[in-house]
């Protein structure tokens, strides 16, 4: 069984597997590895660093990759979008904000606009913006998101918008998860945490090891790490990270954290600099509980596709 569907046709890829554009972690080397394995790698444009963006596009070499941005942050420096489009990316992914003000230049460049959505209202905005595909993100995802689980959000959006391809995100780390997402209406998957724990990811080795060691319930969604980083997100978004001493100290004590924010932020920054993940956050999701190794990214793509094909074949054979 080979996956040939609207996502593979739209993006010109062999496998409907996308790298989530994790801020800084999804570097040129990682994006290239995913694309070279037949998926699509997306650079983590994140909050917007033009020099980093240029460097990582260069590091990707001749690989056909895309780029993703935190929309509300990019709105403060829209020239970043022009900078990315000048590199002729395969796709631009916009997340966490209204994509409509930025749709026109993406369409004019002939680039596929991918919009990540966490609610039905956001899906409606993305469709209005002319998104080529919707990335439906459940609360299980690492990093920022909202509260609706993928199991209910994905089929609801699939029912509402049958004419647009959907890509599932949140809690997917293996072929069974990919197969389940396709049964719910997706035609592809976008994975962050699974690719975080790969050889090419631009993440600290100890952070990767913590992803591998995590089990069910070892992640938590809150605003604690944003407060410690002094990063102000729109209030509807929280961030999922692995539990550590810092989260356990401050969960439920957000008011006290705000009162001590200057001191806590200084301690947090120092911990990040020295790679102390008892304090610094490992930004990873529920999929951590399904991850047991740190392989090359290309191997992950091949493995998840083979597992998904086998899982779906089992379903067919049982009918």
C-alpha cells in the first residue's frame, strides 16, 4: 500500500509526513533529512530571526523544504515572510494567528499555504485565506496549542471541509498513530516531538534523552515556561512541555511566579545556557511516551510509513 493522496500531490512528496517547524530545533539539516526521505521538512522560523532563516536555508542545500512561522510574532516583522518566499520554499506554514493578512504574497509566489488550526473558528479563517491544506493540531502536541483533543477535532473539521486536505498533528509518533489519523479524515501527519528525538535535530543531547525517557503523563500544558522566558503569548494558547522540577514548583502558582518574574527569568535563562533541564523546558508533547530511540530522521520517515501501511492493511484484512 502506497500513500497517494491530495497531500502528496499538493506538496510533490512521496510520503505524507511533515516535519513540524519547531522553533530553532527544526534546522536546515533536519528539514533536509526529512525531505530527502520523501517527506517535507519545514524550517522552524518561530519568532523570526532573519539571519538564522538564511543560514538554515543554506544548510539545507538543494533539498526541497518549506518554512513555518508563529503568525502573531511574524506580524511584527512581516519582512520575514518576504525573506522566506525569496528562497522559493515548497510551502509556508502559518500557526497561532490570523493567516488572512499574509495569504496574498504566499499565493502570488506560487507557494502552498499550510495553516495550522486548533479550533473550528480558526479552520474557517484558514479556508477563507485560501489555505491549500489545514494542519489540525490537537492538545496532545508539544509546544503551543489549545485544549481540544485531536480525536474529536480532526473528524469534526473533516466533516465540515471535505474539499480541503487535512494533516493531523498532536500525539503522533508511530505508524499506528498515522493510520489512526487517516481513519479520522487526515491525509498526512505533521510530527514535532518524534523528530525532536532524532540525530539531526538542533536540540541538546540531554533534552533528547529526556524525551526518550518520558512516559504517559510526563508532559503538561501551562504558561509556566512562557512566564519564565518572559514570552507573552495570546492568552488562548498554553505550551506543552515535559514535567521537571521547575514546572512542579510553579504549576498553580502563576501569580507568585509573575511577582518573582525577574529573578525566575534570570535563573531560567542561566539554566538554558548550561543545559539544565531540571529548570529549562524540554518542549515536547504526549508522543514522548511512544518514543524509545534517537535515530536518523530519514529512518523515522521510512519507519512510520511502513508501520502505517501495515496497520491499515490489518484493518482491511479484518473486514
